[in-house]
């Protein structure tokens, strides 16, 4: 079975480094990318409670946020453009999958089909949704800005319900 290109990119760039003990925020190139604690704006079309938010920064300014919501057994994720990227058509993607794991951990063995969206967007990629049914989830997203890929990811298997 042929994997969707975004799934292949996310697996290569996010899950493999995490399995080898890398940090959860992984820039594809040497540009510093860090998370900041800021309150997320409600994601259009994602209902429920915000359960995770990661912010990618470029030169100290936020450029994207990965937000994950939960409501009634359904998880929803979006990657929103922030600051200088808002309104600019950029390669943006979001990825969400249920894991076989039922407890948080460094790996996520896929349970079912991942939900993903990848393309040139001006404001956000997603929303994408999965039902995890008492299992953990893994969410990731990336944006290309100033010729570099900035990746945000939740811990490999997290938010287990």
C-alpha cells in the first residue's frame, strides 16, 4: 500500500527522531524553533476542549500553531498560520492518528488510518479528525517559511482517553 506523502514526511521527520530520544519540537533544518505558552484562539470547525497547543517560532516571532481539541470521543487538529505567515500562501500540513497505545509513551503504532491535509494554504491546514476510542493520539503539523520547514508535534503517544 502506498503511503500518502505527508504521512511519509511526518513519519520520517517526527516519529523516527522521537523514537531515538529527540525532543518533541524538531526543526527540519538548523533554524531555531521553540514552543511558547500562549492562549490559543478557537479553531474554526474544531469543537470541544483545547487539549494541546504547540507554537513554532522564527527569529522569536510565532509563525504557526498546532492545536488539538477533544469532544465526545473525537479528536480534531489544525495547524494555523500566525503573525507574518497569516494570509500568505505557504506549504502547510496537519496530521492526526489514533495510536494502538492506551498510555502515553515515546512511540505511536498507528491504529486505523491517519487523517491528514497537505497543501498551499493562506490561513490553516485542517481540520482533520479521528476517533481514538480510549487510545492515545499523535498530532503533527508543519509549515514552510523563509525556505525552511518548521515542524510541531505532540509527544508520540499522548492524550489517552
